[in-house]
């Protein structure tokens, strides 16, 4: 059968990748169909498609992970093709097989190649037979005795990794440094792998202490042509999930990179690969080892598009239509450097705990060389049911240094109100000399609490709090016909107004005479003058020591968000009668977000120390160990494995020692 022209493509995904694919489909002159659950009905991707169809059901298994439902909706919408995006069913061969039975074109590789590369052990065996270097590994059989498990590990050597056979993305992966950690690590990896991929099979693999993570983008067609689109650097990771990605790779010599490009095309040809895919390697000096192949569009594909000028979604659609690739290897070139940061709704300083919520206001950065693939806009909700990724912010320039600078400015400029993100971590990484020199290995963030716990500098917090207080006073003055002290404020001497503003780090007390006057913040019991201000509608110009900075302020009830050249801060105004602290009773372990209890680690009567593990909660596709806030005795356990819990539910009660 010859090439055909696709008329309408159903995008079997949500969030930022659905929006990206819809844009690519439209760029090819093709209609796009969105799918959505009841929870996703107001998501931006739904309105950007030409048609949208509802996925009935309450669980992932009933909706985004339901091949039959997706194919049926494609038929209902008159779609002649399905594009899976990434995640969900993008690497599950059941969906393309269901498409084939229904006469629908699958935008992706063949089910056979997906099966081989989707099983990490079979993938390693296949590419190794083709001459691609791999790390030593051994499969852990179900029900294996502990002594046999220890012997298998001994053949690999410590430290080692426990990894899921059926998936990637860091899920089902555990680092084991000593033999006494092995059994628990295997058990935890099995649980997480089963929850994420439907299979609890795991294997042990030799661990390299500080390699680089470099991947090669490939694309193939039905004629057997496989091209490489050069490489990406993905070494900056948290919990084995990428945080910063770059193209091209850095600090890897040209000869090693060329051998990786060749190995990647060999690996792809070994399974007759068609469409866009990524071959990942661990690089140790001039040696490299096959890690896995992702048989889908990659999250970080955008940086490759920026440096090559190619549209990977467009190439996927052409190949799926039966067309050969429209270019040869010698036509693929790289121009400049691109860097991407993954903006996630999470709190890094608390073990990257997800922070779902609703974004009251969103404004993405614009400027030369910038690109943002975002899943949310103003009013969007980030649900605990899905991954915490909300946007990918990218910058492209002629040099790596300029690209990093552009990205840092973009992250400082973006406005996201009502949703806590990892923006401070991303900014700290981009400003870190180790990263700037290109020396980060995959363990880069493991020992860098200073980056993980990054917060705005004190002087920045003080200026942002001053801008918030000035904007509040300006609003109150405009709403009042007489110059009286506003509710929640108090007079200090003559016409001074004092307000207490609370952010994630604590309370700040600000004093000013008026919105166009001097302003000060209370530091260690003393008033520290910050300068003078000029305030208009939602804009504060603060001048100090001859330097003037402009801040944009947005007020929504008790919440105040401030943006300026130094980034963003979020405050809550505290009234005089507000308590100093909010939260649960001492001794209670509460669920920080909705999820499923996978393990209870204690029993009534157990003695626990500060930071001992109490329960394991699975939420937003990750396991979170909830720990004791102090020493004491467990008096109540109010949850059990498999229980669904809501944010704020009391799970364990500990009587303080």
C-alpha cells in the first residue's frame, strides 16, 4: 500500500504534550481530536483541538490507559490515526494492535519493536547481539530466596541498581550500596514497577557512580532508513528523572559522540524501527553503555527541534502515512545550543513532594530564542492524579552560555500564581558554576542540598514583601474615601502602616507611611529601610541606593504575588487575629496530598525516632515515605495498604516522647 494523506488525528494524551502534538498536527494541515476526562474538561488542550471527545471513567485504567476506549472514540470522531504523545499508552503495543484491528493508522513504531525495547532485559540482549555495548545485569525471578538474591547481586557487584524491566523514567528504580539494603530495595522497586507499568519484574544492573546521561534522537521509516538527529545531554536528574536537558551533548569528545550516533542507529535497525525514538546511553569517560530505548517522542524533543530546525511530530506523521523520510543523514545539521528546564508542581526541599493545585494566573515568558510547551494556563488545575510536570521552558542561542542566560531570565520572568513549583531549584542550577562548566554527572543533585533547598535571597524577599505591602495599601487607599487605617493594619506613630506577610519561609513585617513613600522591613527586631516607592495600579517602582526596580503585583483575596527582575514571590496577608502557625497537631502524620497507601512501616506500640519512616504513599506516579516529626510511641494507625486517602487525612498518631 502506498502513502496516504491523514485527514484527522486523535491525540491520546493530555497536558503539554497533547498541546504540542495538536500544534504539529495542525502544522501539517490535518484536523486534531482531543480526548479528556471529566477532570480534564477545562484543560487547554481540549479547546485547541478541532474536536474533542469525552473519556468516560474515573480511573486511569478506564480512561487514558484504555486502548479499546481510545480506538472507539477515534471512530466516533472520524479520526483515521492516533498519536499517543508520550507516557500513558505510548509504549504499550496493545494500542497500535487495537488500531490495526480497527483500520486506524498508528503514529509510532511497530508493536514488535515496542515489545522488544519496552522490556529492558530483552532490549539489552537484542542490542548487545547487534554489537552495542551494555552493562552487566541479571533478572530477579519472582519469589527468589534472599540468599540467591544476594548471590546474584554479588555477580554484579555493589553498588548496583534495581530497575523495572517493563518501564523507565526512574520508576521502579532503587540504588543499593550494601547487601543489607537489597531485599527491601527489590520489594519497593517491585511495588512501584507494578503500579506504574503493570509488571513487577525487575533486574539488577551495575551502577556507575557519576556517568553522564547522553541520548541520541533517531528517526526511521518503512524503507529501513534510520537517521540520527545528534544528541542531548540529560545528566541533571532528580530521582532518576530529568530536570535540565541540552542539545547538543557537552564535554563528550567528538569521537565518542560519533560512535554513539552509530550505535543508536544500529540499535534502532535491530528492531526495524519506524518513527521517532530515543536511544539512551551512560557515558563514562570515552566508554558508553546502552541504557534503554524510548519508542516514542521524548519529553525533551524540543531542544533537538531548536538546534536542527526539524519538526519531529511532522516527521512522525509523514512516516505513519507511509512516506519515506524527506531527508538524508548529510542534510541533518546542528545550529547553536538549546537548553530546557522542566517546570514541575513540586517542593524540592521536601523530597520533591508534588504540590497539586490551581493556577490563579499564568503568563509564560516571551523573547528571542524562547519556547514554552505548557500544559496549563490561567485557571488550570494540576491534579494529583497525573505527573507533576506543568511546562517545559526552552531557550536557544548561538552559544551554550547565551542559551543558559536566556533560560535563566525566562524562568525569572514567568508568572505562575497559586501553584508552588521547582522554579527556585531550576534557577539555582542554571546559576551554579559546576553546571555552567558542564561538569554535572547524573549524581550532581544528590549531594547538593544547597540547590535542592534554594530559596530567594533575604534582600529579594524583603523587596518583594515591600512591593506587596505597598500595592495592598494603594488598593485600600483607592477604595476608601477618607484616610483611615485599613482593616488588618495598625498605626505606628504618625500615619505608619504595618502589615505581616507570610511566605513559605516565614513571616515578614513591613512598615510604610503610604504607597508613594519610604518603606522598611523588620529584621531581627530592627527596622531596615529599603528605599522609597512609587505605586500605581498593580505596579511598584522601588528605589534604593540609586537603583530602581519595577515589580508587578497581583492580589487575589489574602494572596499576593509579586514578579520582578529577581523572580517571583507569593505571600499571604496575616490579620492581627490570625494564629502564628497553621497545620496539624504535633504527633500526627497527615497525608500531604491525595494518593494510595502502599505500605505501613510501623505498628501500634512501636518506638520511633525523629524522621523514621511511618507509611509509604503513592501519589503523582511516585512513592513518598512519610516520616515521624519527632521521637515517640505509635498510638494509632488509621490507614492500611491499598487505602485511598485525601490530603490532610491523619494516617498515624505518634505520642511524643
